[in-house]
């Protein structure tokens, strides 16, 4: 694997570990609180990070990824915990999924990072480009989680 790809996976691991450490002491009750001025809770942000990364890879590659049922309804763009009709996963379940995800991505796509696909609407045409975008996106939601923590 090229050095720049190792750097990319190291960044994915660093952000993911920061996320997991940042929610390690959050209780299930705290994960569901939505402070004033926020649209979502910590649980939504965590689930959204997991879902978003897979959706972008799937969007680019057009290859199906086996996502847990109801994840789009719970954590998709534009969704809100106030609209949930079924019980979302626990934080522990989400942590396990997030941990497995980074391994799955490395094992499944590690040798395909520069494979060319039809470009997305934003011009991304490789998995490496999608991962840069999703790592950035993860950082935004880590910041959201940190902000929510200050209000709960």
C-alpha cells in the first residue's frame, strides 16, 4: 500500500478513535438529549457518521453494502430523533459498528483506493477521494458531539 494511502487510513483511525473516546463516558440517557439550539442528539450524530461513510462509498462504487435495517430512517440526511418510530441502536452497538467499519473499509477497499469510478456530483471519482470527504464530515460531527456535551 502506498504511503499516502497509509496516511489516509491513519487519519481515518485517528478520527474514529477520537470519536469513540469522546463518547466513551456518555450514558444512554445523555445520548438522547437534544439541547436547545440543536436539531439532533449525540446518538444521531454517531449513527450518522457510520451511515454517511458507507453511503458515500456505495454511491461512488454502485456496489451494495449490507447496512443495518432502519439506519437510513434513523440517521439519514434530514432525519431527526423526533421522527424515530422504532428504537435505534444503543451507543454500545454503534461503537461496535464503528470499530468494525474502519476494518471493513481497509480490508474491502484498501487495494482499490485509486480505482476509477464515474464521478459523483461533487467530482469525486475514487474511494480515496470519498474517504477524504467522509473523514472531514466525521470531524464536523465530532465537533457537534462536543458542543452538545457542553450543554447536557
